[in-house]
C-alpha cells in the first residue's frame, strides 16, 4: 500500500469524530502523515496538542482570513510563541478570501502580511488560503516577499496561476473538490502542476471527494484525491504517492515523516 499524506486537515472541527479515531482511520488506509491546521489562536493551540499526542500528526498555526480581525498584536505574539514548538511545521492558514467577504480586505491583508513575517522568521512553510483573490494574493507575495516555502492550500487557480507558482517553486495542494463533476477546470490546472510541487489534502471535514460527497470528510479519503490527480497527470498512483510524500517532507521540513505502519516512510 502506498504511504499517503494529508497536508491539510482540521482535527478539531470534526465534532463527533475524536482526533484519535480520525488518525486511526487514516492510518488504516495508508495515510501515515497528517498536518492539522489552526484557524484561530484556540484551534492553533489545539493543533499543537494533537500533534504532540499523535506521532503521525504535525501542526500549522495561524488565523484564517475570515477571522483576520482576531489578528491582534497579542494574538500574533501567541502564534509567534506557538511557532517555536517543534511540532509546528507551518504558519496559516492565512491569505485572502474575497468570496465569503466576512472581513474587510485591508484587515485580511494586514494579517496576511503578519503571517508572512512569522513564517519567514521561523523558517516555516506559509500555508495560504486564497478564494476569489488571486491577483491580490500574488501581489502581496510579490511586494512583501514570500518565505522560502509556500503551500497554496486547496488550490483553486487556473493554469496561469499554476505557471506563476511553478516558476517560484511554490507547492500546490489539491483537495476533494478536484473529484467533483463540475471541476473540470480545476482538473485541467492539476494536470499542469509539476510533479515535484504537487500535494494532497482533504481540508476535512469539508470538501468530501466523490463518491462520498454529502458526508463528513476525514483523512482516510486521501487515496481518492490522489487517484484523481494520478489520472489527470496520466501517471501511476504509486509514483504520484511517492512523490507527494517527498514533496510534503520538503514543503514542511518533515525530516522524519511517519509511515502508515508507524515506521519512518
């Protein structure tokens, strides 16, 4: 069985599914490396706790753009302290969301820039949420200066954004929506991603892949995402799984990514 990677899940958002059971389900399906992501200070603390409790899990800490008004100096100072924990491998999810538009754009941008600074200062991956805001997201990264490692979470860009990201060595991570019937444009973009920059995620409990759409998602469904990516890239699943694991290690600095059997993968 290949060793799969879920580079973006929210273990604390699953309600009735306890994190330990979530991780166990994932491991049964060959998903031996998970990254759980904070969306505010409280869930970031929780992400670090989950990563401390489970050797397969790593943490990303940050404040979601929809909640960017929470990115006060005090909150950013706490994220700075959390980022020093050895279980933390990234800063985010941060970025810009002009689709839901729950937070003023200038407030989102200030918080985004502060997260870029945190990622740079701690030499961690920057995990970016971008929805209907590609021009502004790319502008911020250009004029503020991107950190060494950038992950475009739940990638939603077109082939032009793929080319832009590939030129800069940014990782592009695809979730269950790449399997949706109405997502041909996204599959066309995924087909153009260089193999060395491709990542898989669930964004669970959201974006459940076909044929399970309409039910809560969890990390055990990563094989469905990877199978779709292998189809659009016309490459063997085993090869894609092996490359994605190597990419995750580089993106998040996982010197000892854990395999599904609990051994080093």
